[in-house]
C-alpha cells in the first residue's frame, strides 16, 4: 500500500475533477446547463471545463430546464452521455415532466433498446442562507419515480467516486449535491482519487453499539457531530451514510439496526411523505424482532422551506437528534 | 427636485441604436397555405413521386379504417385516427433519408408505418401489450410520444448530437395544433434555433385539440408565424395537398441538412374522425364542417390531379386499393392473435440491472402466478 501526500480539497473541486476526468476518458460525455460554460456554474462546479473541452462539450444552454433535460434525452438517444446541471433544487421542477415521463421510462418503454445514460446534477438542501427556492430537499419526488437512480455524496471522496459512477451508469442518475457541503474540505488526493463502491451501497461512517443514525447527504456531518456529543450521555451511536437512496441498500441498513436494536432516520426533507417514512418502514419490516424501540425520524418540519433567517429552526441539528435518541426507550435496558 | 429634473447634472450616454438581430421578413410564412395540386406548380411535380404518394395515401386511409375497426373488436385499447391527415403522415416519412430520424406523437402511427415500421409493432402501444412495439434504432423512429410536445426537445437534442458528431442527420418532429401551446414546444423551438439544429417541426393543425378549436388555442396569426419569434422560418402549407406538403417538408429537410437550421411547418388539415374511438365529436362540431373538409380530401385531390393529367388509370386506382386491402387483411389477421405476454418483463427493463427490491417483487409475482396456475388444490390451502 502506497502512502500518498493527502491535501485538502473541497467537495466542489472533487465534483469538477470527476467531470473533467470523465470528459477526458470518454468523448461522449457532454456537460450542459445554465451558466456552466464561461462562468463555470453559479457554484463553480464546472469551472474550467469549457476552457479545456470547448463549448460543444460544456455548453451554456438557454435558460429553460425542461428544454435542457429534453434535449439531453435526444442527445443520449444518439449515443452521447449528457451530464446536466440544474442550477438549484427548486429550479429543476420545470424539467420534472421530462424526468418522470421520459428519462425514467425510456429504457422500460423500449424493452431495453433505448437506454438513457444521463446524469442530472441537482444542488440541493438548505443551510446556505438562500432566499426562497434555493434550499429545497426534493429527493422524495425523485425516489418515488421508478427508473431513476438517486444518489447523494456526503464526503469529498464520495463526491468524486459517485459522480464518476453516475456518469458511467447506463441508467439515468439524479445526482443530488448537498450545496452546504460544497466548500467542506477533506484530506483527499485529487491525483489519486479513490474509486467508490458501486451505486447502491451505503457505508457505515461511524461504528457504534447503542443505536443507528440512518442519514445521507448534508445530514451526515450533523449526525457524526451528534454521535460525538452522545458519548457524554453514554450512547455509542453508529452512523450509516446511505449514499444511494435508489437503489436502497437494505443489507447494510438492516445489518446495522439488527446489531444496535435502535434507529433514528435523519434528513432535511419534510417528514410527512419524506424519505424517512419509507426507510423507517423498511427497517421495521426487516428488524422488528431486533428492535428495542420504534424507529424515529428527525426531519424538516412539514412546512415550505423557511426564509434564511429562520432556517436554523427547521434543519435537523445535534440537539434535535439527541432528543430523538433519548426517546429510544432506554429504560427497558436498565 | 429629482435627478432627472436636474438638467445638465444628469447626461446619460445614449445606448447604441437597437437593431433587430435577424431580419424577420424572410422568416414570415405566406399569407395562405401553399398548394401544388390544381395549380400550375403541379406540372413541375415528379409524376412517379405523385403516384407513390397516392398509393401510400390509399394504403394509409385503409390502415386508419382497419385500426379503428380493431378498437370495435376489442383488439386495440384505443386508436387516435389520422383519417384526413394522410398527406401529412405519408409526406413526413417520404422526405426523410434512411439515416434521418422521425419523432411521432401518438396520432402519427401512420407516419411510422410509412417509414417502414411494421403496423402491428406501431400499434403495440395502442393494443396495450407494451409501451413501444418496435426498436427505435431499426427505422430511426422514436417511440410514439403521448405527453404532448415532449418529443420535440428530444428531436432537437438528437439532431444537435448528430451535428456534433459530424453526421448529416436530420430529425423531423411531429406535433399537433394543441401541442403548440405546451411549454416544451416553446423550449424546443428556442433550443433548435439557438443551436441551429438540423430539425424540422411539422405542426399538423387539424383544427382541434380533442374538442377545443384552434381559436381557443392561440391568438397567433398562424401557427407558422410562431417561428419568427424564435428566428427560424415558418412555412404554411395545405396539409391535404400531398405534393405541397412533400415539397415544403423536403425543402425544410434539405435546408436543415445543409446547415441552415430548423424550420417550422404548419400543415393545415382536418381531423375527420373523432379524437379517438372513445370521443364523441358531435358534441363540439357540426356535420357541415366535416363535410366541407371531406370535399377537400387528400386522396381525392391527388387522384383528381393524376387522372386529369393521365398519370393514373382505373387499373392504377384498383391496384392501389388491392394493395391496401392486402395490408389490412394481414394487419387484421395478425392483430386477431393474442399477443404473447410475460408478466416477468415488468421488472426486466426498469434498470440495466434489476435492483434487489425489484428481484424480490418479481419473485413475489412469480409465486402468485405459480399458485394461480396450480389452482386451489395445488396451492395446498
């Protein structure tokens, strides 16, 4: 095993590097979206791609999300591998019909004759002080659409590895980028990027014996922080980073909860109709006889995303997570 | 005193004189739909092409009648007929080269058939044994699109991709008058023009979006005029004049292939049948209106031209009809056979590799079917 000099890189840089490497490796990879060319994207995630590969490979499109995704479908039909950027979570909604009615179904509609290898990058989630329409957690909509893969990284290394996997996938992938982690840094060697487990595999970020926090994307660092704080209460929490919401890794989640006997699902998305309900149901169906307490959820409130000066009350934080852990019927153990 | 009122203190530099980026005049459609049949232009039309068009129109009319009959016999779940629109359907297929692509809507199965798709496979969606019956790459015909206008950006993207790859491929996308109100129509037109994509948009203005007449759909001077706003030429053509539609679409395809960019063609036609077999057109239009369009029938127009010029005799007409009957008999016979269904297919093509969850659900359905096949005793209950 070789030791490489690790240097800090941001998630945004890792995502850029993933697209750059994919474009260099495969001439059919095309990046397209609003402001992705000259500007390098409003989050600078496509920085330098137009300069290196030209406007035909990294294209500033007209400002129309349905048109962006719809034309990307046609490009994929002709053998290209488009990587589409939706500028913000809530600006992806105009493309919803293309996504639901065509992107997710074309392979099935044609009995496999016309697969659509498309990556749809969506910066999502709150915590950046964004005004209305800039902080939505829209993953439940995508999860409810058969035919799509839905993945979201929480670390710099996963940002690179999962995006490479998404671009290489022959299925459409909704790639949700937690925008408040764009500037998070990790010691990661950009010149020897880690390869990643295939799409569909969760990872245990922290092992523990008392209870499992099941989470993904922007809530992963919050859960890790909560797990550290929980030590003072005598709880040794395990943290599972799902990474893929679709396909869902029942195996890793089930194994963890069967080991700990308690689980809390944590996400920013609204609780009612949110991913946590599905996850809690799956855990309960598979782990009922191992559970010492009901599976609880810590989610965003069932409200439209708050204005920035109030968003801290909405986002699941360490205290709210620890409160939920405290309600996992510990008295039964004593 | 405001800043504006402080004369001398505020001297804005006038901006450069504004000029239109594109001269709109050459983009404007004609005031009246372009016609060939019954005009002097007909003399320039290729007689062999006209005869081929005629045979296909007759065949297309018979295909529409047969498909409608199949709905009454329970062999098709639904059929949106293109009776009266055969000239548009056939011409759209005729103007394309083999390497080109056709993007049909759900009413355009005849165009797919005219391009070479097996009629049984073209009707799979409407029979209901699967969503698409043909491999789109075999004849370069995209799956029939049911959500209105959503196929238009696909055509633009495909044409754009072909140009990026250096292929001289043209995409022809079909949409109805109602579809022009959809947002995807607008976005596709705009992308096509900005990218100068080699794509031709064929709007079949058949008068109705189910029951809603064009007057409630748009206030534009014509649908072809919409092209001007995007910076592409708009052409207005008599959609029942097969020679005219063929000529206008053919020019648009050549223009696109030569790098001239997209064209919007509005073909004015009429939906003789109801929206589908499940619709009752008498609720929103009168017989007189339908009869006036039947007097302008695409087959009759072409037949009159051909016979008057001595290009078509009785035996030619008979031969076209016999060919159409043979096609209908074959279609009828094959559609009267129950399609082979495998419920396991429901899980096979959702993803490249079925997920663990889908494999579990497939196994569940398999067990249910096995129990059903075994009967109450076999199930051991």
